[in-house]
C-alpha cells in the first residue's frame, strides 16, 4: 500500500473522558480506508494531536493480517507525516 494522503475529520477532544478521537481517512494506490482513532490526552501535546492521530491510524493498519504477516508493505509518500 502506497499512502498518498491522510485526512482527519471529526476531531474531538474531550477533557471529561481524557481522550482525543477522530476519523482518519487514508488514501492509497489501492483505495481509501477509514480508521477510528482514540488517544489519551495526557500523552499528547495539544499541537501534536493531528500528528499523533496519523501515526495511530498507520499503527492500526500495520496490525491488519496482510501487513502484520509481511505479505504486503505500507509505504508513505514523501513528507506525508512531516
């Protein structure tokens, strides 16, 4: 999978449950995948929410059987996570 774009929607930070939540859409050469992400607020600087959510979405993708087994590889376009 060659990831060309990552979009974050429905970004929601709730202090009452200490989570950052968002829908992360990953566009690649093989289509589009929507990943729901939840991260603890205490571990993320406010300016880093989007960056942390992108990393979490890719982490979830890597846990899928076809990537975890090494049958397929996840590649990112240059500068995508910068």
